[in-house]
């Protein structure tokens, strides 16, 4: 039985209210933690009002309506936010694939639908083992795609609230800081199930653990750190995990240094450092079942080849001055360079990558926190870290040249460090609100100075980055809105200096101010759609689903958006994955004539024989397309409707066939050189990576057609009809595949540099291939051992009285 988003939402909110009242009756006072969670829940509800009131889903599925076959049934051909296509072509399909695998009771190791086969579980970005996927068991994909982002907002805000409370910030100021972080630009633009936010939301929780372990407050924080470390890694964005721990580790070292200077024993400093290292060691062990397959997969990807082999960081390398303008512009105004929702974004980079906005009030109070005195010396860490990581993110000369050659940084898109910069600024904003409410040391002249500074900075940035003429009025409108918000927070701040009542009302009015700010810029950015409009079926997609056998389909001239093949269940030679397999991309290069290490464009040519080799049986075209290419005898029109045409390629090979002419080479480089020649025909020749003598007996046999009986889950079955020779499968070769011929293990050979071949002897009837990586098996053993070590360690602590005494204060440390 499946439950809708609204059912799960109201049930969860009811449980939250029950917890609140139970704690209130038990302690006879309001629990600030539960009250804060309810507050973030309510604010997130306002943000998700379309889902709560109308049952809409947070899936930008209208991106589909720009291409056929869905375009024929679109109300409007313009997507609300076309920049969110990743969520449609990447995140949603993987989630859908996981849901279908759950229904069959199988682990989704391999995806047959994209790129002639691609690793699924090993591709960490698919987040197949994210613990929050538990909800997918009893929710359908559109509802879960709405519930997960909702939870991430609440978790982000609650974690920030708790961390600020640990830093002795008042409850209202902490609540304010939580709002700033969970509704900051980074969280809003990546809200639609992008995996990086499944990592980012754990930043404040990891910081809590680092602070508590640094101050020696109990073993409960060790286990919480292990849990947070494991779960955030399984969130599916390793580069954000790397950035998170660079930041959190820096904070932990800083805190140990400060505590060491304050007089704690050196042995205690080393003991606490050892606790964090041990927690890291255990958490890595716990996620080894995911980590080892990912590390096995990584060297086969285009990203690895570009960054390690070529030394080219394809994740982005823009000029320092341009990035500074981009980041500072959006820090002042999220629509500084236009907005993809308005159809006028005109900057040189992806809008989502550079949105640093966390409201005008947040920026104003951040500066108050910097100049104030109440927060003490710890504010200097957040000032310094914000400046340091900002310099890395915007690629400051010299610093950038050093950082990009360090381990980890060389493979990461380091401009995404902006999320830790925003977190530091949010913490300073929390300090700033307390300065205005309690410190009494902020003079009116200081408030006026900050207002003038921000106003002047906004004007200077606008003057030094002139927009196109058509954008002048738009930019001016946004500048006026900035000044109105700046005036509002300045007046409220000034009022706290002259009115005691205003000190009480200040946080409430500020929350209203930033809620309006966030609502104006944020709510409209994401796309909410009716559930029935999310990946709708059309007559054309139903026609493809009815066809028997195993074949592949491609779109032509703007049809069948890449990535959707996984949702609709047909197989394709393209897909949508920034970490695709390098060897297969080389094959696509032979078809399209150009190499793209990140994105996969639609097929540019049907003249290549590789199209037939890869088993492309059907080509989908727009309904009114007149192309002489399809008038030849090689194509039959098999479907014609208002949503498109389908042509059958009569020259298409089976996805399993017998090799005719075999050419032996010694390694993959030689194979690539051979198949890249203009006169090479994959339909007549097969390049086999083996010694020449062993391949001689494979030629000259008369064979009956091989028939694929099964290709699903993690398994392929081929009936070979007592034939013999080299059986070729146009399925991508990858470590982890194991072949069995008549039940006996057989080596899988690599053919045409990318695909699989199996030697079959006379009298054999069946070939079975199973994908079960040894890296996963090894990882499972390591994860189980790490879990046992963790449990035994916990039992030892309980037995020796080091653990139970810390559980209650550990869990409710902020119930002030």
C-alpha cells in the first residue's frame, strides 16, 4: 500500500505535536528543540503549500513538454524553470529505477536502460543506499520526490538551530539562524532531489559532534558523528562530503587549539583527536559496501580521465574576476544576472552553481555579528573560514593554483565550497541578532555605517557589472527591492536601541521580513506539478512498451529526452550522467563526431554503422519531420501519431550476435586506435583484446542466431542453440560481470574496446551473465565487521559506565 505526500506529512506532523505535548507535560515547560522543529515544519509547509493544499509534486516534469512525444500534449511549451532538467533526466529516473527494483525485491546493481548498460549502485550519485529512501517503500516516486526535499529543509534548519544553541546563542536568534541556512540560495536552487543537499543538510550536525567531542562531553557524540558521517556519505555527493569534512575538520582543529591554550592537558587533546579519527575510521568501514564499488567505478569515468589523466578540471575553471562578480552579485541580489524562471538569465555560468543569497537581513546581521563583541573569539573562526573558503571558491590567483593540486581538491568542483561560506555567515548572523538584543554595545552609528556600506556595495557592484540594455529595468527593480529590504532591517535594528519592547519583537519581525524575502525569491524557483502530469504516458511510449524482444531506441531531432529511458523502461544508447564511462563515451564520439566529458548530446548522425551494432531498432522523430534519410529501404514507418513517428531500422543487429571476422590486439589502446579508423566496420569485424593464437579457432563456424531470453535486474540469459564461436553482446564491459556457460564459469573478454564477448564451444546451450561486483561483497564484509566493532565498543562503554550516563543529556542537551 502506498501513501501520498499529504498523508505522510500530516501523520508525521501529528507525531511531532504529540512529542511536544508529552515533553511539555513531563517537564512542565516548553522544549525549545521541539518548538524549533515545529517552527521549521510550519515554514517549510508555507514553502510547500502547493503540495500540502493541492497535492502537487516537486518534480519539474514540465521540462519534458519541450520535446516529443510529450510536447504534443503540453499546455505550454515553455518549462517553468528549464534549468532544473537534471532533476528530470537524472535524479527522478534513478529514484524510479530504485522503486521498481524494490518492488521486485532486488538490489539495483546495473542499469540496462542507459548507455548500453551502466553501473547503478557503484555510481554514488544515484544515492541508492540513502537511509531516507526507506520512505520510498510505501510512497510512489512523485510523492517521495516531494517528501525528501521537505525533510531536508527541516533537518538543515534544526541542525543549525542546535549548533547555535551550543555556541550559547539565544533560542530566538538560533531559530533565526536555522531559517537562514535551510532557506539559503544553495538549498533552494538544489531543492529538487539533487544529491548534494543530502550531504549539505548534515553539515550543522557534524559541527555539533565536533564541538561536543572537542569539549569532551561524552561518548554519545562519537556515535552520533559515526552515524552522521555514514548517512551523509550515502547521500550521494562525494565532493560535497569532502568539502564538508575539510570545513568541519578545520573547526575541530581550531577548537582543540583554543582549548589547549586555555589549559586542558595535552593528553586530553590527543585523546579527543583520536576519538574523531576513530569515528572517521568506523564510518568509512560502515559505508564500505558503497564506497568500494564507487572507488572501482571512478577510474572508468570521464571525470576521472579528464581530471587525473589530462589534468583538466572539467568541473569549471572560470576567471577570478568573473567569478567574484558572479558570487558577490548574487550575494546582494539572487536575480542580479536575471533568473532562469524569468527567461532572462544572462551570466556565463550555471545559475545553480553560484547562488550565494541568504537574504538581505541575513547579510546585514552577519556584519553586525562581525563587529560585535558578545560572541567572543569564536567568531574569528567563522570570519576566517568564510574568507578562506570564499577565496578557494572564487579561484583567487596563487591560492587556486596551490589548492587545485592538492588531493581531493583536484577532482572537485571547488566553487561549490560556497555552501560552507554561507554556513559561516549564517552563524555570524545568529551572533549578530544576539548583539542587537542583549549586548547593548552596537551603537546607532555602527548600524547606520553597515547600512551605508551595504547600500554603497550594492550600487558599486551594479555599476561595475552593466547588464544588457534589455535588462536595465529588471536590474533596477531588483536594486530597489534590495534597498527596501535593507531599510527594513536597518529600521528594526535601530529601534532595538531605543525601545525595550522592540528588543522582544525584533526577532519575530525579522523572521517575517526574511520569510517574505525568501518567499519572493525562492518559492517560484522550483516547479510543483500535478501528479498526473509527472512523466505522463503517451500513445508513442505505450507503443514502445508493447514491442517484444530486446532492442534499443533513440530520439532524433528533439525527441526522447536523455535519461527518461530509465523511467519508461526502454533501452537506449544514450543517457544522462555526468560521470559516464569513458570507454563508452569514445564510442559515442565515433557516432557524433565530438567528445563530451560531462553531458551526452542527442544522436547527431544515423549514418554510423555503430548505430546498427548497438542494436538500435527504433528511431523516434517529430510528427511532421520530413527527412529523406527515412525514405530508403532500410527503414519502415511503424507508428505515426500526433506525438511523433517511430521508424524501424531493418539493418539493426541483435544485442547478442556471433562475431564473423576477428582481429586480435594486445590492449585497449590498440583497440581504440583500430576501431577509430574511418574504414573500420563494427558490423563486419570484431576487435578482441587477447593474443592472436587463442582467437584463431573462433572464426569460420556456422552459427544459429543467439536469442536473449532475459535482460533485467542484474542478469542476462542468452540461448545459443548449440552454436559456437565468439558471442558478442553490445552491453558495456565492466568489472563485476561474471559469465557462466552451461553452468560453468567462463572468462568475459573485452571486444571493440568497450563491450563483452564470451567464447562458446560446440554443444553448449546457454550463456548466463550475472553482475555482482566483488568490490560490493568485500565492502559488505568490511561494513559488517565495522558494525560489530561499533556495537562491541558501545557494549564495553555501557559495561564500564562510560555511556549510559551521557545518553539523556546528550539527546536533550538543548532543552533549556
